């Protein structure tokens, strides 16, 4: 195990499951729901934070409530797959707020992006003013999401249970 590894017993996994569905839960309520007193529960949460298992909390915002109706998955291929070209691309898109996720991929494309924008015109601007302007980009293929069938931020923990 790495130096910062933490033993995740059934109680800690239950804490993770509950916090992944509601990070606003109070320590008292969390402790009650898992069957611990408040102090040991707080210590477990603090240890998981210190070890990097828990990396902060956020509020999830409904994209439609902000007028972000277009969800696009974009496959980007580069002319070359050397370290400098890969870094140049990631540097160029890292600060774009429309880019929600970016993955370096194996297979037919080098990167997979998830982009959220208001409408097709905004997406066209992003393509023409940003993505096509990045040196080394060979091709861009877009797939538009028609509807969201499943979305979660909660990671599975079942494989860690005995």
C-alpha cells in the first residue's frame, strides 16, 4: 500500500457512500446513520480528507437552469502524439470553462472532451475560435447528447467490500 493509503472498512465505505450522495449532511446525522458516535465519525472523515480519499465538496448545479442545453462529446486527434503536442493541447483547453472533462485516450482519437454550451452557435464559436486554432489538431469529431440517461458523481465502492 502507498504511504498515504488508508484502510477502508465497512464503516468507512458506508461514510463514503453517504457523503457521495449528500456532502451537506451534518456530522451528527452522518454518525447516526452509520451507527457511530460523532467523535469517531468526525475522526474517520478527517483521516479520509488528510489521506486524499475525500477531496473537497461541491454543489451540483443543474445545467438547464443556467441555459446550458447542449452537451457535446468531442473526439480530437492530433497530427503528432509526442509529449510536446499533447501538452500544448491540454494547456490550450485547460482554462476553457465550456470544457467540463478532458481525457487522454487510446484508440482512434487522442482526446475526448465533454463540452457544455448554451446552443449550437456557441459550440460553433468554440470550434472555430478555439479548437481549430490549436496548433497540431488534425481532426475534430462531435457527438451531440440527445438526452442524459444516467449521470452520477458517486464512485462505486462495492469492489472494496469483503
